[in-house]
């Protein structure tokens, strides 16, 4: 049986269609990650407080068939976002990594030696956290892109097919301490 990560004598077994779908998938999450309107330049935009932030990266399997065995829970709302973006009904966490946010760092979401994501933190930017994401297959970079990670806006990246299923990478900015809840305004 040939694994989706198998090599041929001419190099990695990577269909051109997969690269094209990955490029398309990279454009979809940026639109969904920008759900909140951009504030007017006159408004102050809070930078993330780095000492209170974590970066969570995960490899998730999407399937339209029932999943076997225990499935660790996904963060609230993530399964709905994945289903809306990619159409799969069931999701299984295959691997994850949580990294405290430092001014600059490199981290890896390593589900296997053959397919993994490198995350380079470039530090705070005006309205989020600047990251460079690199999707690797064995020893080759497949995709490299810069993103701005914001609260409640994970980046979703479609990976390769896995049998009838598909793999996805997710990168999300999380808080060690929940954001303060705005007090309800009271009218006299």
C-alpha cells in the first residue's frame, strides 16, 4: 500500500492538484480570519499582550464518515468553522502543540516527520501577531506565507487527502487569561 507521504524515484509523491488546492485553501482562511471589520485609523488598536498569549497549532483530520474511537475535543466553534470552510462533517485532532508567545520564536506542529508546519513568530503588529507559516513535506518547503493572527480568528490550511478524508492545519491565538468581558451598559 502506498502512503500519501510515500516517495517515488522522481521525488515526493505530491500531486499538482494538491498544491493548487492548498493555495486556494490558503486564500479562504484569510477571508474568514478577517471577519471583524478593520477599525478606522483614528481608533486605537490593541496589540496582543504577549505574556498572556499562546499559539495553538494542530493537525486535524476531516471526514464525512463516522470517526472510530475517542476523539479529543476541539476548541469551541472550530469544528463549525472547519465544516463551513471545507465541508467535512466530522473532525479528529491528530496532533497539536501549544507554545507561549515570546517576542520572536520558532515552533513546530509535528504530526509526522513527513508532513509538518513550522511557525515563526515575528512579534506583535498593529492589530495582531505576525507569523510566517511554512508547510513542510519531508525536507522541502511546500508553502510559505506571512499571516497576522488575531483573537478568535484561526488560520485554516487544507493539507493533503488521506484516503477518503483530508488533513488540515489550524493555527490559533489563545489567551492564558480570558479577555475581560465588557460591562453591560446601563441606561438611566
